[in-house]
C-alpha cells in the first residue's frame, strides 16, 4: 500500500496551466504505480489551461466548485461530483469562470514506466 498524505503530496507544474496549483496524489513522484497516476488541481477564479490534446485518455472529477471543460467544438459545465472523460487525441481546455476556487481530480495513464 502507498499512502500519500495531502500535506506531503508533491507539487508539479504542467505547461500551459495558469492560476492552478497541481499536486500529485499517486504515481510518478508520489509513489509507485504500474498503469496510471492521479493528481489534484486547485483552479483559482479565472484559472485555466490552454486548448491542447495529448495521446492519453484523461478522467476528471470535480470535488469542489465548478469548471468549464471545452473541446473546441463543445463545452460542458461540471459541478461538484460531476466527471468527464477526454479521449486520447481529443483537445481540451479547463476554465474556472466562477468566483470561488475549484478542486478537481485527474486520473490518466502513465506516459512512461518508472523504475
């Protein structure tokens, strides 16, 4: 078992993420995982990502607040405990248009195996 206490979760800085604090909860530098990793991001009001795609499937879960997820073709407002899947190669943009911070959990496959 690998336990990551929130106060010890390592912070990471993905490119094209603005006014966001991202923490690794499991996998990568937070501990061993064979297939996927899990992170949590706090998105300040006005915080966002750029519209971009990756070759990896992504799963998002809103824990607090609300975010807008856009694909370039459509948008969805996700509220507390709503979730969405972004397919491999599908562009996505996250945005907090509200007045309070939003907290989201991200799960996605490992991009490389860690020794």
